C-alpha cells in the first residue's frame, strides 16, 4: 500500500514538473498568456495533491 501511495505522489510531481517545463516553451506572445495557465494548472495540482493526502489519511484512519 505504501508503494502505491509513493507511486501516486511521484507521478503527480512528475506531471507537475512536465507541465511547467513544457508550458514555458513557445514564442514570446504565447509565453505571456501561458503564465496564467501555468499558475492555474499548478494550483490544480496543489489542490489535487492535498486532496490525495487527505483521502489517504481518511482511508488509513
């Protein structure tokens, strides 16, 4: 079970890093608009991570 939880965390972190790294590429005009998108996606990932942690805590207890 611990292995699966670690796997979920690792996949989430890798997805976040991939989104940020890929989102930063592009031409200058597109890059200005992408900053808002990246911040919104990062917020979604943070909320998802917190939800997963809370869900696992509820499941374990």
